[in-house]
C-alpha cells in the first residue's frame, strides 16, 4: 500500500513530506508508548500515534519507520515538523481516533507489525 492510499483511507492531511506519497507502506503500528514502538515495530511501517513531540521523530529514525500519522486531530509543533522534514520522514494528521484509524487500515489489508513475523 502506498502512503497516498494510507492518506485516502484515513482522510489525512499531509503535514510534511508531501513529495514522498508514493513510498510503500508495509505494515502499521499504533502506539503512544515509544518503548512499544522500539520493541514491536518494523522498518517500513507507518506509526499511528497521539504523541507529537520530537521524541517520536527520534524513535522513528531509530526503527527506520516509513511515516507517522498523528491521530485525534493532533497537529505537531513546528519543531517536530522541521525535524521530520530534515530527516525525510513524512508526517500525516487525521481527525480519527487511533482505534478507528488502525481498524480502517487493517480492513483495507494493511497488517500490523506483529502479524508479519519479526
């Protein structure tokens, strides 16, 4: 699934990295605990989270995630947007709650990180 398809499914706004909408998204991870992201996510995944600080960007860099989608209508601060843009990490924002956002992606065939082995 492409990032553009993820945007469409989640009715998301692209906050940063709009030129990267053709990248391939292999899995998804929904978490607000960055320790869970480090432990359970995989490179190439989109992270759905309600956290908008720069620590989310740093965590995603470590795991080599493909993109971040902020849920519940949360808009990241400018510092977070600048860091993601500098790193080439696309940022999305959706008004959907995390549960519904994850469910929509799952229903359209995108699997969670734990379903594809480690």
